[in-house]
C-alpha cells in the first residue's frame, strides 16, 4: 500500500511536470531559449554516465540520476543529429552566433556500457564524444561507493523502491566521515548482502583503446574518483597528475581535458589543472558554455532518463529541450546577473576584497 502511494505520487509529479513543459513549449519559451543560446554563441555540453539496456536497467545499483535507457538514448542522439549540431568537446570554441545549436556529448566515470551500449549508437550516428575516465578504477565491478550503498540499502529494505534511496545517497556525498560510519552500520545489519553487480562494471583498457582508435576522445576524471575538495591538496594533485600521465602513456596522445569528480572544484584544483596542462575542465554546474566562461569551469547539463521522457515513458523532445536548453539558459542568465553584481560591488567598495582570485578574474572578464 505504501509502495502504491509512492508510485501514485510519482505519477502525479511526473504528470504536473509534463503539463508545465507542454505549456513552455506551447508559449514558445523553449524555442526562445534555444534562439538565445545560439545568439550568445553558446555550446550546450551534455553529461551522460550510463546507457543501459532493459535487463541492466533493472539490475543496476546506480542512481537513477546517472542512467538513461538504451532506446531513449538512441532516439535522443538521432534527434540531436537531425535538429542541432553535435560538436567535439575538445575542438569546439564558443563565441560566434551559430545557425544550428551546438551540443557536445561527454560521458563521466568510464562505465563499461559506454563501450557495449552507447558506443555503437554514437558510432552509427557519427557523433563525437569525450569520455572522462579514472585509470585507477578500470576493469572493476562496482568500484564506486554509491552503488555499494545502494546494494546494501536494497537488501536492508527490499520492499522500497530504488528511487527512495537516492536522497540518502546524495546526502552522504557531502561528508565522507558520515558516509563511512553509515556504510559500516549498514554492512553490520546486512552482512550477507552482495555489494557488487556484474552490470556495474567499468571499462577495460582494451575497450578504451578500441574506442580511441575509432576516434573517441578521452579526458581525465582523476585517478580514483576522489572528491578533490575533500582530500589533502597533495593527494588531489597526485590524483590529477597520475591519471593524466597514465592516459597519455597508454593512448599516446596528450590529455588536456578534465572533469572534476562530482563537479567539485576549488581555487587549488583550478590552479593545479592549469599547471598540469589541462586546457578545458568541466563541472556539474548548470549553464551554457560561452566565450565569457573560464575554460577550467565549463558548465554542463546532466541528462538522465526522467529528464528526457514524457508521460508515455518514451523520449519526448519538449522534455529534452526543457532539461538541457531551458534550464541551461535560466542558469546562464542567473550567473550573468551575479557576475554583474560582483563587478559593481568590486568597483564600488572594499567588500570585493573577500573575492577569490577566480571570482575576480571572472568578474573582470565581463
Ligand atoms: Zn564521476
């Protein structure tokens, strides 16, 4: 009964969201957002993590926010190819207004399904993509703690829907001490729980080399996916430099793109990225990549199943536009307004002394 009520509320929320998106489409708001982005010379950078077939979709312990179904992804890629201009993240530069909206595809973490499921679709449609991978956790089953936590929670409370646990896991991302305690407690209560799933595997070097030979680009996502803002700076530097060195050694090309794990960056990690020779780095902040962005904090738009399907559960273009264009445009406007306020404060008074070197540079670049 509890599950039925949760399912019912989920359906109601989904229906209201679809009505809102329908209203945005009907009033031309989605079309206007697209036009504004093109006129600003912006690039919309998409973040994907996992593309799963139906069997894997049910078996995975990954959070719903990082998954898109294979059939949805296929429709999405075809839609982008038909209506926009897919661009290579490492080669495109924002700036001049474009006739067709430019979109860059990026994948984080280096999951095996990037090769088995996403790659054939990408290759068939000739869409350039960049994968950000962690050399230290390649070829492993369930290498990241959120999947392990999800496996434990599903064993401890089998009657509850997987979506219910997303909030628990999101809150654990903020504090590593709490996380260790919570996971240890869960393991004590569910000692027989399987904390690995063959579905949740990372890429092997063989698969990476095959994709690289087919023209796929690779960037660093640190060595073992450490959150750079919650570890000592010496360790953070090693995480960044080691992953870059290994990638360059195996692939024989320079690695100049970087993705901050969980999107968390700091003035130190920005400075280190620059010193190590990374020329472009991405966060998980929403927004549009324009010529006024710091190239080491490029915003991206996360794409998952619930962000691109309609009430029927199939790919719905207005929902896709709402998730990646409308939200990106709104975030861009908010950031631009904040920068203007900071610039005014900087000119007006001493409160600007509190700004970090990064903030100052951003303000002055406008
Ligand atoms: Zn990641």
